[in-house]
C-alpha cells in the first residue's frame, strides 16, 4: 500500500480507520486522503459515520483499529489538546462560545490559549493577540461586532464566531461538524463565502447536510453509509452517483 506521507499535498490521511461499539461498526475500514487547502466534505444520512470520523481525526474518540497520519506522522492515541498543538482545530455542532464575553474577547482567549497556560493568565493581552483576533473577526465578517457580547449574536453569527475562535489556535487543519445547522438560507450563503476565505488559511474537513452548501464549497466529497465509504470525488460526481442517490438523497435537499 502506498505510504500517504509520500503523496504530494496530502495533509491528513487515514488507513483502515474503524470504530466499533461491541458488534456495531460505526466506522468500517475507511481510507481517506485530504489534500492541503482543500475543503473536503463528508456527506451521508444520520448514523452514516461522518461525525465519528471527525471525532477520530480530532482525537475526541480513539479508533478501534487503523491509523491517522497528519503531516507525515501517525497521531496514534494522542489527545485532542496535543492534536490542537500539532495544528488540528475543531468546531462542533453546538456552538461553544463563552457568553458574557465580547466577540473580540472570545477570539483573544483562543489566541492566548494557543500559547498555553501563561497566555491565559496574563492580565492584559499583548497587542499582537488583539491584532490577530481582529484579523480573524474580519475574516469571518464579524469585525463590526467586535465589542458585541457573543450571546447577542444571531445563530449564524455565533457559528461564524466559533470558526474565528477555532482559527485562533492557528490550525493547519480545521474540522467542522454541520456548520450550516440551524442557519437561514441567507446565512448558509454567507457561510459558503466565509469557508472559501478560510481555506486560504487552513485546510477544511467538514460534515455537512446541505447539498447547496456542499456543491458551493467542496473541493472533494466523501459519501458515507453505514460506516463505509460509498463514493468519493467532486461534488457533481458524488451527487450524480446512483449508489448515493439510492441510499440517501432521494431527491431531497438534505444529504
């Protein structure tokens, strides 16, 4: 088998990635190659294994078998915090912003956390921390809301802020789980534009249910069903696959 570390442009790979809970195989022998500065999107019905794969990439759960190779090195049983230090950022389905803090303060805390405990204990932020946080807010279209308490943002804006917070750790790889969940059509459109800007900063791997978002942003799509890879390729190739349509599209908007 070809060593993924030798493949030009591949940032993270899996080989034989599997996760079992007793006799149930949530993820079954999955091989993936994610190329740097791609937006690689996982699609599939509920329970297909998308979030489980994301959780294994991020270290929130460990695989039963198989390996994950990031930047040419096996991640083994490393923790989420060690993977964050290595350059893997994570955003979840539910927003995890800190209420009572402004948008800017949320991002500054993430920037400081990247430097460890000392950064969090400083009473005043360094000017460069604030400057980076402002750049990230600008990247996600929230610069005008810098002094707004995070809990007062709309749901879509909170998702934008969460992406800025995740980028505060300066990841090379950003993992997103259903980023358009709960968004209006207008917010989903803005999310697509945001992700196209983010990918200039970090490779994106995301699970997503909205077909329009996927078609708009994806460099590559992997379809899952019952824990297995069902199809992989461009968005058009995957959505036009007879197997994909048969298993979970059925002509609906949501995949």
